[in-house]
């Protein structure tokens, strides 16, 4: 359908967007000091910090979740669903350690 809206906003969608945005923001704010301590624990120098990339992926993940809630076409639902999957993979392996890579690639079952 040409010209059909890609997104649909109703009250349920607004509530879900608010939940995703508020809880996602709380998680991102909580992660700020946590990630600094995590990198220090890994022995990563401050100059090699991977935090900006981590928070970029978090923001893309939250945007994809909001897009998933608002999508009015099954193709867009699939696209945003796959974006959340890709972001999850990137968030799990963001340390770049062997353990993080193995956990990101772990098969189901």
C-alpha cells in the first residue's frame, strides 16, 4: 500500500513507549558509573574506553524497541525486531573478551 502510514499511535502504544523510554533511561543512567567500574575491573585504560559505543548501542536498542511498539506494518515489526536482536548481540559482546564473544554467539538449547 503506497502512502500507508508506517507508524500507528494509540493509547496503548503511548503507554508502551513511555515504559520503554522511562525504564530504558533509568538503565542507561544506572549504567554510567557501573560501566566505568566494569572497565577498571577489566584493566582497560581510560583512553581505550568503549563506553561511548556501549551507550550508542543502548540508544539504538531503545529506539528499535519504540519502533517495534509503534510499527503499523509487519515488515517494520520484523525490521525493528531484528534490530533489537542485533543490538542485544552487540551489547553482550561489547567487552571484546573471549568470554563475551562466546556468550554472544552461544546457540540456543
